[in-house]
C-alpha cells in the first residue's frame, strides 16, 4: 500500500516533534525539578523558623501578663 507523500511528511514532522520533546523537554524537567524542590524546602524552613519565633514571642507576652497581674 502506498501512501501519499503528504502523510509521510506529516509522520516525519510528528516523529521529529516527538524526538525534540525527548531530547529537550524531559531533561529540562529533570533539571528544574530539584531546583523547585530546593525552593520548596527553603520556604518550609523559613515558615518553620517564623512559626517558632512567633511561638516564643507569644510565650514571653504571656509571662509578662502573668507578672503584671
């Protein structure tokens, strides 16, 4: 069965697009994923530090109120 050259051309373009995706997008994803994970971890650490500072501040305020009463 012979196919028109237009179909072959379309198949070649689709295959080239697939290869382009494999060669570029997947490695870029593998490179960016650790960067985003590191950013997420740093945000969690910052929020944890902020939470503990707020907790300490509230504890000191409670102690001040107790001494004032």
